């Protein structure tokens, strides 16, 4: 009874209807203790890895365990994150490296298409191959854990600074692609990290000190993303479950608060959702300095502190490290929690057969020899950079194929594309050529004076060999004896643009829009974009060219949605192509598509509005109390769902993209995968009784001092205590444990849990949808088809967006070829999150199935009724 009452109070706190009571969303419910690894039934590979890890952990001292949980401090090793070692057991330091589109701070690497770019291919295969190629390059550089892929930000805001790092604001698309990225990366014996859990949708106010430094002096706490329970499950957490299901080894927690509780100490998210309900078997690492407390974070499910420094960059003062040692010795944190942290770190390392200890590059210098511990200026003059070129045919192909398939054809009239019968073409726009500083144009790519290769911040890399659109087009044009001219002039005096644009048979204008992480500011944009207009006076350049040339072709490279209204309907603008930042081969890909060597097949992974006010605005004001609250009042209505629900006609909808060919769809059929699709999840298996080998070492305070052979480095983070005298001297004060705190593992399984990725029934096939697709030519082409489902709308509490993406497929079709497409719709894809039930539910009623070329252009429909 007591339990029931507790549960009910908890539920009423979380479950008031969305935003009826705003204060309810400033509270994130407790969930303790952190569920231990191995409690959910897993496959034998996980179990075997777990056993090996447990035996290792049983043989570790407290100091050794703590060493694995904490980074050694910023710049205290080759990589952006380096863990302490366990010398006695031969466990080497783990190398953790950014990031989402390649290897940060390294030479001789591939710059892959960004997340949002590869998402526009709508291709599981290309995302998988990109992941495998990234994994391969990482392994050759000696990276053990790559901080990729990104599904948070999901893309709530059109102008969120980092949405280009992730895939799409559609959780289904983001989830499927994240799973492929994880599988691709981890297939190369490199661990993937899915990030950032959760609600890090904008750069503004994500961190306190950072944004105070930008002049927001009144800021008192990081932004709180206040997300209602249903939206959390159906939108923001959804793709994380796909990544967990794909056996991702690590999850990174985010900087800002979630419902009033810091991301890295949010027990509801980390313990309740991730570890219990999703059955996650790996470890949670903090984003760099996202950890804001010691014990509280540890209890809430954080397993690894990165980069080791705690509240302040590079000061060597940790929140874990020796503080974690102390918190065990003083009895505040149970040693079994630390055992679980280390077991969670080691198990996926073993599961993925990772062999740590081989980084052959330095994140901190390009010199061949330097200090081993760069941040301490110690361990001098060793080889830190072996300058190994990790690119090969395979990784190059993955990057190029991705860039080619990513380009989206938005407009094509008067047969403008592909280019034919052209003697002279002129190229315009700052985005056509490499900027004056070269492709590597500033720290973390904080620049925008040339072609856009990627956004800026920790998600960027230094391109090795970049070919600009101008260079690629010129190279290709020469084959056909086409003359190429033009100018990159963009500002003020457009005289040359006017002059030259009347000359050619076609004019191609390259325009762009950039954004990044709020570690950097470009043209006054602190990470997030200030507007959705093209940069560098781009609209006026297009207009100037189109004034004189009736065959003006525009190529837009952009980190997210942009406003095209100033010229999209200009009849002289005959064709428009759009791509996300496409890495090394963006220029080449544009040339391939323009000349028709490859047909365009990309589809928009976001909606392009007619009016900027159609998008969800950022929170950019600090309120009087200094505590910015961001209420996600639109709920699950993100991107196209919001336009559909509000009956707003966009310029180009989600999923839109033209073809050079005539593509037709026929023969739609939807079939149940089994006769009675259940309404509710079946109870999962009970928890596995965890095998617990006995610890071989009892922690003793007098064994936690610095060993004689270690001479502490300046600002280096250690597990050792300088002074053990204050350990047992807490003046009799009790640690203020959070409400609902417990150390007893639950003896039942949450109905949504019970396996890696959650209740296995979530992932069962429910519906098979099939149809045919034909290419009537005249081009061989990639073809993306999409499936949307409209759910029953009878239950007021469970209303959904008018239609939701529930299947997509990219095929390669030769002229005259026809192919059958099959979408495997899983039970979860038909489910909604029932807040009262605190679980998933497939409603009874009528469902409509739509198959077509975009989220609005449907060719085939059918329906079915669940009773
Ligand atoms: C603990 O590690 C030592 C090597 O340092 C090894 O000899 C011993 O067998 C290990 N014990 C267990 C229980 O694994
Ligand atoms: C802890 O890690 C450091 C490197 O960060 C290493 O020097 C030290 O020996 C490790 N301690 C143990 C007990 O293995
Ligand atoms: C135990 O140590 C940790 C880490 O220093 C500290 O946060 C906690 O308050 C201590 N507990 C008590 C009861 O003093
Ligand atoms: C290393 O080289 C890149 C250019 O390839 C440059 O942008 C970066 O600043 C250099 N790093 C250091 C630490 O000098
Ligand atoms: C570092 O070592 C290399 C050879 O390994 C030597 O050529 C160089 O002079 C040394 N540099 C310094 C600063 O000691
Ligand atoms: C290009 O010009 C050269 C020399 O005038 C000629 O030999 C060649 O056939 C031309 N190529 C094409 C594709 O027209
Ligand atoms: C604009 O540039 C052209 C050369 O491209 C020059 O002839 C003209 O004087 C300039 N106009 C102004 C107002 O500066
Ligand atoms: C939008 O931002 C870009 C980049 O900072 C800037 O160049 C442009 O002038 C801005 N446009 C408007 C209309 O404010
Ligand atoms: C289109 O280009 C022609 C020149 O070929 C020009 O006369 C006309 O004004 C242009 N139209 C627009 C809308 O700019
Ligand atoms: C965009 O929408 C806002 C608010 O609905 C409206 O005030 C404004 O006039 C619209 N702008 C355009 C260009 O339609
Ligand atoms: C596409 O091809 C089909 C089959 O030949 C034909 O019926 C249809 O009219 C074509 N559509 C277009 C837009 O050319």
C-alpha cells in the first residue's frame, strides 16, 4: 500500500496534462538506485562480456576503479578525453575523441558529410557505411570511443546551433539512422556514444559560466528544458532507444537542465528511462564539464566524468577522481555503485573487442614530438603525432557516396538541370570557393568566408583535402569544353556580379548559412543562428544574377532550414539544389549532380517554411529571476507535424525532393505481421539475479594515498587522496540524499523494460507495408520512398500529429527498372505513450497509411482498423 501511495503522488506530480501546471514541469521525479548492469536478460555476447568485466572489477582496488571512471584532465593525454589506467591489470587509458562527422584535432582524415546531410539521403545503408568508415579511421588513429552519433539536439529549433550534427527532428528518422550509425561504427571495434541525453535543443544558456561570459550577467542557472512526459518519450528519448537497441556502448548526458534537474544528475532520465526502461548496458559519460555535482550525479546514474576536471576547465579539480574515492570511504556512496560504474565501462569495451592504448596522434599539437601530458607541460619530447593517413578507398567512397546522395533538388524548370548544351557557365557566391584562409579557416572551423564544409565547434574537424565547388565544376566542365568564369563577390558593390551574369548560358550561385557550438561566435552568432536568412548578402547576389540571366541555378549549403522567399519564385531562377554541410566532397557532389553524372535523390530532413515565424523560437531572454525556463509547449508537434497540425503551408515540406527521372509508385498493400496486434505491452521477463563476484579488496583509507613512484603532475586528475584525515570527520552530518533515495535494487522490471532497447515486444513487427516503385527514366537514379501513418484521433488524451513518418527506403533504380519495397512497421511505431499508464499503447481504431514522395505528396493510401 505504501508503495502504491508513493507511486500515486509521484504520478500526479508528473502527469498533470501538458503545461496545465507549469510548475509540475520544473520537477523531475526521483528514480533510485541506479539500475545495475546485467539485471536485464541480454544475448550471450553481452553476458560473456559482463562476466569478464565483473571478474576484472572484483580484482580491482577502489583506487583502480575510480581511475577508470574519471578523465585525467583536459590536455592530459592524446585525446579530448583520457581515462586513468589500471597498471596492475594491464588496462590502458581509453581514448575518447570528438566527433560526429570525423576525427577532431587530427590530420590526414576524412571530413564526412554532417549528420543532417547524411540524413537527407534517407538511406540506412549510406549511414551505416559512413559509420563504418568513421569507425575505421578512428580505429587507425587509435581512438577507442568516438563521440558520435547525435540525436540531441533533435532539431526542435530551425536555428539551433548544433542541429547539423544530428539527423532530423523526426524521431523515427533520427532513431533509425542513429541505430545504423552505431552499428557501422561499432562494427569496427570502436565504441559509439549517442548524445546528448536529452533536451539540449539550443545553445543559448546551455551552460552558466559560458553564457555569463557572453554578457548575460543575470543568468543564475543553465536553461531548463521543460518537456512533458509524453513528448519526452515519443519525441526526445525515442531515438536514444534505437541506439540502445543497436547496442551502443555509451550515452553522453547534456549540459542544460531537464525539468529543473541538471542533465548529468537527472535520475529520472539516466536511471529510470535509460538504464531501467531502455535496459542500457553501457555507461553514461558527462559532456565536457556538464557534470555539476559529485555524489548527486553518481547516484543519479552518471558513470564517467569527462574530461576529469569538474566545475572549471583545466584546473585539475575533479567532481569524481579523488572525490569519488572519498565518498566511498566516508560511506556516502556505496562501493557497489562504483563497481557498477566500472563494470558498465568495461563490459562494452570487452563486448566490442576494443584494445585501448594506441592513439598515434595528439589533439593538442601538430608537432611530431611534444609533451606527453600537454596540459602539464610534462613527459617531454616524445613522439605524439605519427601523422598516419587513415583514409582509404573505402572511407573516401563512403564520404563521396553520402555527399552525392544528400543533394536535394528543390526546383527544376525549363529543363535547367542537368546542364546540357552549355558553352559557358559562370559561378557566383562566396560559397563557391575555398575561403581566403584555406579550408581550415580557424580554431574549430569558426569562420565563414568560403564554401561551407561543416559547422563550427567540437563537432568539426580539420579537412585534409577539400575541393571547392568552383574547382570541381571547372574540372568537370573542361571535359565538355565548357568555359567557367564568375566571381565570389558578395558584399556591397555587386557590379562585377551584374556584368558577368549576363554572359553565360547558365549562372550558378553558391549561397550558405552557418552555425555551430556556443564555444565560438561567428558574425555575432553565438552558436545558434540569429536568423534564417542566407549569409554574406546571399539573397541579393542571387537576385543580382537572376536580373540578367534567365538560367540562374542556386546551390544552397546550409546547417538547417533557410528562408528562400526572396527569389524562389523568380522565373529566372530555374533550378535550386540544397545540401547540408557535406564535408570533403561537397564540391564534387554538386558538380556530379549539376552535370547529371549522378541524379539527385536527396529529400529534405526538415521543413522549409515561407515565414520564419512558423518555426519554434529559441529562448534568448534571461528572466528576472535568472532562471530561464523553456517550455516545450508544442509537445510532439515538431517540424512537419507542426505545419500539418496548424494547417500551415510550407515552401518545401519535410521529405520533399525532386528527381531527374519519372518515378511512379504502385500496388500498395498493408498486412498485419500477426493476427491480433495487442493494445498493451506484455509483461517483460523479471530481472536476472545478478551474479556478483566477491570483491577481492576491501577499501582502506590508508591505501589511498599517492604511491611513492608517482610524482603528481600539475593539474592532472588522480584517484589518490593527499590527506585522509578528514574522511571520517563529517561533523556527524548526514549526506542529504535526494527524495526517494534507495540502495536496494528493485525486484521487478518496469513494463517498458526487460531487454536491451526496452521491452522486446516494442520491436516486434506489427505491419508489413509493400508497394512497387518504377523508374521510367530518363536517368538511372536513387529513389527515396516514404511511408506515413495517421493514428486514430478518438481519444482526446492521446491525439497525435496528423501523420507520422513510419517507414523510408532508398533504392537505386536503372531506367526501366521496377522494385518491390517493404516497410517493416514495428509495434512501437504504432504506439503512443499513455501518461496515465506510464507505458506504450497501440490504440484501437482506424489507421491510415500513406506512401509517397514527401510528407505531403502521397501517391498511394490504404487503411486498417484495429479492434
Ligand atoms: C587478480 O589479478 C592478478 C594479476 O594482477 C591475478 O594473478 C589474479 O588471478 C587475479 N584474480 C582474479 C580473481 O581474477
Ligand atoms: C591511475 O591512472 C594513472 C594515469 O592516469 C596511473 O599513473 C596510475 O598508475 C593509475 N593507478 C593505478 C592504481 O593503476
Ligand atoms: C563524503 O565525501 C564526498 C566527496 O568529498 C562528499 O561530497 C560528501 O559530502 C561526504 N559525505 C559526508 C557525509 O560528509
Ligand atoms: C594544426 O593544424 C591545423 C591546420 O591543419 C590548424 O588549424 C591548427 O590550429 C593546428 N593546431 C595547432 C595546435 O597548432
Ligand atoms: C626532441 O627529440 C628529437 C629526437 O627524438 C630531437 O631531434 C629534438 O631536438 C628534441 N627536442 C627537444 C626540444 O629536446
Ligand atoms: C573539346 O575540344 C577539343 C579540342 O578542340 C576536342 O578535341 C574535343 O573533342 C572536345 N571535346 C568535347 C567533349 O567536345
Ligand atoms: C564598383 O566596382 C566596379 C568594378 O568592379 C567599379 O568600376 C565601380 O566604380 C565600383 N562602384 C562603386 C560605387 O564603388
Ligand atoms: C542574418 O545573419 C547573417 C549572418 O550573421 C547576417 O550576415 C545577415 O545580415 C543577417 N540577416 C538579417 C536580415 O539580419
Ligand atoms: C530575367 O532575365 C531577363 C534577361 O534575360 C531580364 O530581362 C528579366 O528582367 C529577368 N527577370 C527577372 C524577374 O529578373
Ligand atoms: C509572418 O508571420 C507573421 C506572424 O504570423 C506575420 O506578422 C508576418 O507578416 C508574416 N510575414 C510574411 C512575410 O508573410
Ligand atoms: C511517367 O511514366 C509513366 C509510365 O510511362 C507515364 O504514365 C507518366 O505519364 C509519366 N509521367 C511523367 C510526369 O512524365
